[in-house]
């Protein structure tokens, strides 16, 4: 049984937990404000808000309902555009009207939900963050300038918002209906999910890969819902290691205080990954086990020298992430085994880590080629080096030979140019929709140079490296 609040109503349903939340909302609850566009997480027409209690506070975030398995709604408050309607337009809705942010209106509920989600954050609004909040929404007719103007005007209206207690402020200022006040108490009455299945087969995290690849199979399988398992969510420092629970999402990682203290460019790097709603849903283990050759998180953690903690019936084993990928979509993962956590050695100061990604669009696109590098130097000699590159082999590739080649070498342009020869022998790109094999080879070299230019700006320029 899945129990949750949908707008102002309590839902108790025995519908299959693998049904999409979108279909449940539209067809079983007959709430047609949430639109069906791509059903692949790309367009944002189906965006809703997911509210959940965390450390006694009610947090809302945007998600795409087309990829959310219904079971992941358990214990939450799901808000559709109908759930924020009041007698008059809310200031968010009115801003879209005033700025001519809507034409055919098909995308509009999705934009409204993303912008409303932005108003609910426990932090002050900035114009840029207001605009960023719609990075998962596509509009075919209006053009984005009017929607950006609406976002900016909403941000201005929030200047007096109390970031410590945003929901009360929003209710008082008619951004939200008053029933939001009772949500924490109503959620506290919902009991934790009991996994009814004893014979559980299919693990599912956020569903952002599985629900795209095999939605019909998910809707029929017995599911093991990992997304809300609190024992798999934590991010913590353990002595000289960082441990990340396998169900931590890309946005949990992006906004983690511990990780931001270590990686000053973390937010810049993670902005290159999908969109806000997808980062709110996609988990670290999901990214690794999906084993796409261009998986951004896999590439990121390969360069950090990450290890996996795997568990089967309480029996644990550790495995370097670089040994997990055996071939295209083949992994060193036994039947019934799952990833419990991912951990990596605390990087040494000063941090020599960089992540790069090239895709056809800057945002909400998967990579043609992506790459990460961890480089340490002492007295102009490379003492540690871990390089990873995606999109140039059947797996997210740890560049074993190129990394080993660089260790002990002087940090200069000749070394890097020689390393490119090693790199070229280590990769085997193929031509596909994301680019020809020659283009990807070129990108792998450029990103390799980009790491060193970024990490050692006083040493290198692209002109010099290409000479
Ligand atoms: C619109 C869109 C944009 C995207 N953009 C990007 C992008 O820019 N970069 C990128 O890298 N990816 C991108 N993705 C892919 C996806 O979001 C990520 O790979 C995400 O991290 C998958 O996590 P999930 O929890 O949603 O996986 P799910 O779909 O829930 O699961 C994926 C696989 O992992 C398995 N699994 C999940 N958790 C565990 C566990 N703990 N142990 C063992 N197996 C487990 C599942 O059984 C399944 O086989 C995008 C996807 C969409 C829909
Ligand atoms: S329908 Fe396009 S993102 Fe859900
Ligand atoms: S108003 Fe028509 S798609 Fe956005």
C-alpha cells in the first residue's frame, strides 16, 4: 500500500508501486494540470513538487512525475498545479501572466511548479537561482526571455522572505494555500513504507534510468524501493575517507556541506549534470549501476579513486570502482548484491581535482565526452594522478596507463604532449549520435589539456600545448 498526500487529500492506494506518478495523478486522480510531454524527463511538462520531512523541517523539491515510481511518493506531500490554486492567481502565476510567459500553455504548469518550488527553498532567492530553477523545463512557443523576466520579478517579490520559515511567509503572502500549514502533522501520521515483497527482484532508486529504459517491466516487477532508505542517504567523513550513501542523489552531493568544503567548484561541476528535477531524483548508485559509458558521477568518482561497499544478505565486500565495469553494461555485481556506499580517500590540500564535460547543449544533455582528473604535484613533479574519461570506450574508463605514465614526470608541456600519445592508445571511441570517433578522440585530448590548464593556470596555455 502506498500512502501519501496529494495536494490536500490523503491517498491510500494499492496501485503497483512501479506505476508512474504521472499516470496515477492524471488517470486515477483525474488531475489533468500535470501534462504529458516526452515521458523521458526532458521537457518538464509533468513537473510536480515532492515535500518530505527532513530534520523536522518540510522540504520541497521539483521532480518529474513521468519517471517517478508511485512507490517513491510514499510518506510525501505531492503537489500538482491544482494544489497551489487559490481564488486568485498566486504571485508566481501572476508573474507569468504579467510577463507574457505563456502562449499555448502546455508547458506552463511545469514552469509554475518549478518556480513555486524555488520560492519554498530555505535560502534567500537570487535572480540567477530563480532562473536556474526552470532549467528542467522546455517551452516550444514563448521563448525564454519572458519566462526569465517572470523568474526575476518573482525573485524580487521574495526579498523579505524569511529563509528560516519560508512556508509560513509564503502562506501569509498568498503564494501557497493555507492547507500547507497542516502538512507536517499530516505527514507524521503516515507510517514508514513496509516492503511487502519477500521475493524482491528489481532495485530502483530515483527511476531516472530504469523508468526511461523499461517502464513496462518496472510496472510489473516486484520492486525494492531504495530511494528513501535513510541508511543509504548519508554523506559523512570517516577519519581520512569520505563516505557517500548509495541512495544520495546528485543534488544531495551537489549541496553537501562536507563536499562543498572539499571541492570549491562542486556546484559548477554538478550544474553540468542533467537538470534540477533529475538531480533531485537520480542517485549515485543508479548512475554507477546503469553503467553508461558517459555516466557523469562514475567519471567524477573514478578520478577520486573511489571504492564501492557492496552487500549481499549482510555479507559485505569492497571493490575499487575502476574494477566494477567489466564491459558494455557488464558489472562485477553478483545476483542479489547491491551497492551500499561509495567512499574515497580525503583529497590532500591543495586540491588538484577537475571535471569537464562537452555535450551538444550546455544543460540538460548527456555528454559526448566527459572527463575528471585528480593531480598532485611536489616541486614541479607529478606525484599522484588519476584520470577518467567517458564516451570513448564501452565503459566509464579509468585511464590506468595514462595516469601511471604521468606519475614521477615533470609538470611541463612536453610531458602532457607525450601523455596524449598514451591516452590515444588507451581509448577506442566509436561514432554515434553524439559525435564521430575522430571528434571524440579530439575532445578527449582537449579535456585532458583543459584539466591541466584549469589546475595549473600559471604553467600552461592551450596555445602552448597545441604547438
Ligand atoms: C532527462 C535526463 C537527463 C539525464 N542527464 C544525465 C547527465 O547529464 N549525466 C548523467 O550521468 N546521467 C544523466 N541521466 C541519467 C540518470 O539520471 C542518472 O544515471 C541517475 O544517477 C540514475 O539514478 P537513479 O537512482 O534514477 O537510477 P534508477 O533508474 O533508479 O536505477 C538505475 C539502475 O541502478 C540500479 N540500482 C539503483 N540503486 C542501486 C543500488 N544501491 N545497488 C545496486 N543497484 C542499484 C537499478 O536496479 C537500475 O538497474 C539523465 C537522465 C534523464 C532522464
Ligand atoms: S513528460 Fe517530459 S519530463 Fe515528464
Ligand atoms: S507556452 Fe506553448 S510550450 Fe510553452
